[in-house]
C-alpha cells in the first residue's frame, strides 16, 4: 500500500506522499520538523495545531489544508486520518486504510507524558512503519524529575558562581517542553527570538509556558548572573545578544547519553531530554499496534528491526532517502543480550 520512492513514502492508489523529502503533488505531513517537511509541494495536509508553523516554514504561498485528529479524509478512495504522536504540538501518526487493510506511519513519536503536546495514542494496524531514532538499548531515558533536578541544580550553582546559564535545545518542541518544566522561582528565563516565535504558537493552542524574556533586548548586566537563557543550537557560534559576563553552556538532547556526542558538540554539560521514544518506548509502541508487520525507518533501523525479529516480529528495515546515519555505538551490548528491552510476555 505504501512504498519507498526517491521522494520518500508513497501511497500509489491514494496519490500522496507522507513526509516527502522532495516536492510532490500531495504531501501529508506528520509534523513540520525539517526532516519531515520540505518546500515546493503543490498541497500539504497537517493537523490544525501544526499548520501555523508548517505554513511559516513552507512559505506564505504554500497550500496547507488541515485535518483534525481522529477525523478521516478520503483521497482517491483511500482513507487517511491523523492520531496523536506525543512528539511536538500537533504531531501525528498517519493511519491509511484501503480495501480492508490498515497501515500506520508513525512519524516521530514519544509514548511518555509531555505537557506541551497531545498524548501518544497507539493505532491498531496491519503494518506499522515506525521510526527508530533511538532504537538501541543504550537509549533509556532517566526519569524526567531527575533530569529537571539536574538542570535546576546546575542553574543555581552557576548563579552562585556569578555566571549566566545557557541551554541549547531544538527550537520547535524541545524548547517548549524544557520551558514548561523550568522553575521560574529560581531566576529570570530568557529565550532567543526563534524560540519565542514558536512559543507564541504554543500559547495560542492553550499550552502554559512560563514568562520568557527576549534575550536580545532584556538580558541586562544586572540580570546576567541569575539568568537562564534558552537558545537554538544554530546560534552557538554567533550569539544574538550582548555579553555581560561569564556563562556556562549545556545541551539538552537524548544524544547526551553518548559520551562521544559531548565531545563532538564540545559540551561539558548535557541533559538527557528527548521528545522521541527511547528504546523501550519504541518496543511498547510496536506492541500497542498489534501489527503483523513492522517496517523500521530513521535512525538505527537495521539494528532495531533485527531486535524486533529476535523477539519474533516480522520486521524489516527500510531506507528513506536522505535519512542520516546515526552515531556508531561501539560499546553498546549486543541487542540479544540486553534483557531490559525484552517485552514481558509476547
Ligand atoms: Zn521531529
Ligand atoms: Zn524526525
């Protein structure tokens, strides 16, 4: 029903692509992160809460239609619907039904609670196409309150040392999640304009975020040593505001579990905060679909598919054009020996 083409996942009978990597006639978008939405398609379809950001990113002239979660649209006889993916505000899994057969394309997803987006819902289907960004057993997220404790203690220690605290984090989704979890009683919170623009989309959708001051104009010398500044990784080497003193920098990402990534990003401090499922979350999602067949894309596709095969699933890795190769994990245990990822009773 859905196959990989040079432009990405394609449903031939429906005549549409899902998250195409090149311009197409009809693009169904799980969420407008850069690796899921590219400019130049004739038509786009997304959830209403993604549509504002999608429109901004695809350009004012792009035609963006919307479909609510749970409602269905029939395209050339094929029924399409969106289901919450728990990744960023408005992110969706795409359910595709044709002649009694159901497929689901996950997009990016997270199964654990995130106050800044709609909770993940498992979709029953015959074939599930899952992402596997963190599909190695080493990726097991620490409890969220432990991570946030670490952030808050680091912020307070920097204050005592008279330094500002810079946290680098992806501007759409992760930044809002981090902001929603910060304790504003500790000190003033600043954000880069790119992040503040996306915060406005979130607030309009009813998501509560603490007050975020503009880093470019409001970060004055008297506030410097108490400030926590949330910044996109892209501005790391070209700061967007005047400096008034010393600072400490940290990166918040699931990749911070890998020591090699600290080194690559030249970061001494990392907080393990992700908006993707960890390895167990991926397994839990796969089980929830009760699918007969699993196709695995993005990230550790080959390794995660072989892990699923080892558990008795009919799983195959697929290669989406342009999908980057994830970092090698030389010291990870062989998948078969890692008991933590085995489901209980299947
Ligand atoms: Zn994403
Ligand atoms: Zn992605």
